[in-house]
C-alpha cells in the first residue's frame, strides 16, 4: 500500500465514508467531501499531510465546512487529530 493510500484509507474510514454513505448528510456536505477527496488524490504524501493541517488551522472555507460537519453530526478532521498526528508524522513521511 502506498503512503497516499494509507492516508486516504484513514480519512475515508474516520471522516469521509460516514458522510458519503449517510442518508441524512446534506448534498452540500457530500459535495464538499468529494471535492476534498479529489484535491487529496492530486497530492503526494507530504502535500496530503499539509492539506490536512491547513484544514485544521482553518481557512474561511475550511472552517465553514468543519462547522457544517459538526452541525450535521459528523466527525471532523479536528476530532481525529491525535491519531492522525501519531500515525502520519515526519518519521512516517521520511523513513
């Protein structure tokens, strides 16, 4: 498994799939998740990790998206931060 796939598997399991498979998630939230997946799929592992941290720090767009995720009752990037940081650290990126 590639590093890119490891990151995508982690985020899919913990954040993306619960939204995409939900019958209650809004279409705008699902669209945002699909857009995020598309963006991540165009990045190398370092870029993917950087994208994750940028989403946590928060651009206007990402904070609005995180707010929508919380309002609709779904797990946000912020809520898996400890596991993400422990798993996808500098040692993992550059063995």
